[in-house]
């Protein structure tokens, strides 16, 4: 079964917002065995919406639109759908009561006629109740196809997908199982991994697909399968994954569906009663940001310091000025001193530091652009790693962050 997702809104097309709605919808559809064949972004124009619906019905059984359901004149989706399905708008008293109650309880400004018009809905549509906003979702049926219209506000759309759309689709259609299992690997590039697993990949069953998902120092390997027997499909994919461990077991760091590397690190730090402090220079706090996105990080993460300027490394981390003069700020001795200094300053069992020339200029060091040193300090000593990560600033920083995650993983596991 194939679905298409249509995101409506000029704000997407001019790059003002990122289309996170389509990502969430695609994930939820895959979980119930509905494959997404295409994702399209279009403007808030009647002719574009109608043309997109015509095209999508040629390819898909389920079409989900988001956006364009607000109360202002530039929101045309509801009126376009009404015209497209040769329908009329009728007042839905239940929806109107809910909107009026919402304004009375939560909105400081009084309700107006434009807000009340949100209760005018196509007579042929099944109403999908939105308890977090004024724009209701709508469900249309055309023969064996379903067209669903949802508001574009992300938290409203998410609630409707979870509470209304997915349960209704599960009841409406008989679906196969779609299973994805994604291995997380760190430390080798895509081409090197492909060379290592070439024979295994060539022998994969035709109904199990492999995708490489590279990202600057880490590569995700996704195995996907579709079938009517969930247990059999799971077992067959697991059997293929087991064959990978003798080939690339040294770089596998778990499964994305089970836990991200940040979640794995948090669980292991807590389990082993370890704590962490960071001294980041070239990575600018990005390691700390990644780790603290996981709820509960305060149970092991003591804190971090963006020690960008040379004087900060000296005055706050205790790095010797003589050390910097002899080796420069981008060097193994300085990275090691930073890692030791931050561990002592924050009272953690492990300290990690980064220092490097990410570019475009060399700053306080003559080290080549793309040179990065990462050091890990623990009660057993300190060790540093020299990396050469290219000349593109964003790539250098992201590779350094991923490498730091890999080294932390090796340190605590």
C-alpha cells in the first residue's frame, strides 16, 4: 500500500521553515505497513492543490495533506477540498462548541467570526477532532482511496496523526508489515564499509534491501523488508544482521531503533557510576548540546566549557602558557591538558576536550586547516587523538563531534 504526503505552504517553499511534519507522518505510516511513495511541497494555491490531488490519486491509496487550514484568507485548503469534492461547507456545532470553549478557557482575546468559521466543514468529510487548535482534520473517501487533510501546526498535526489518523487507517485497510532495522556504525567511511561487506551484500535476499546513510564520521546501515508474517520477517532480517558482526563488528554501536548513541552513553555512564565534563574549543559546545538533548542527562553530565580563546584555556582550565607556546593551542599536549583540567574543575570521572583549526582561518595556531585533537581524561590517565578532517568548516566540526561520541563510547563500554 502506497501513501503520498503533501505539505502545503509557501513558508516551506521559500525555506522559512523545515518540513518536519512530513518526516513524522512518514515514520508513523511505515510503522503500520504503509509505504510512502512520494512527499511533495506545494504553495497555497487552489490550482496547485487540485493538480497535486489529481496526480497523487494515480499513484497512492492514501493521500495526507498538511497546512492551509487556518482562519485567514491565505489558508485555502478547506475551500479547495470542498470545491474538489463538489461539496458544501456546513456548520459543525460540536466543533463550534469546542472552539468557543477553547477561547473562553485559554485565549485572552475574544473569539471573532473568523475563528467561528473554523467550524464550517465539508459535509462529505469525516471530522478528525483537533483538541489543541481550531482547525479540524478532515477525512474524505473516494472509492478505495482516502484523502486526509490536517493542520500544519506540528503539535496539532502530531496529536491528530496519533489519536485519529493512524487508528482509522489501521481499521480501514489490511496492511503488510514493514520492518526497518538500522545499525549505527562509527569510525569508517561508506566506501570502506561497502568493500568489507560486499560479498554479504551481494548475497542478500531480494526482498531485503540495504541502504547506506552516511553522515560525516558515522554511517547508518538500514535493512528493510516487507511481508505478511511479522515474526518471520524479523527473524530473516536478524539472521542477515548476525552475518555482519564478523565483518564490521568493530564499528557497530547498536541499533538506531533501540537507542541513539547519546542514549547509549547516558545509560552506560549512569550504570557504571561515571560522570562527564567537556572542554570544547573547535566544536563550540555541540557535543554538550547533543548529549543534553536526552532527558535525564543531568544524572551524569556535570557541565561543559566552550574554551574558545587561548586565555580561557589558560585562566579557566589551567593549561600552561608554556605548553601553548611550545606546541600551539592545536596540539596533543594542549588537548590533554584541557581534558585533565576540565575533569578536575568539574569533579567528573571523565573529561573530554576538543581543539582544532576548523577554518576558514588558522586563528592562534599554525596547524593545517582541518586538524583536530580530541583528548579523553580519566582516573587511569589521558590519551589524545590527532584527526585530519578536511577544509570545510561545518564538515570538520560535525566529524569532530561524531568522533568524540565514538571515543566516549569506547571509553565507557
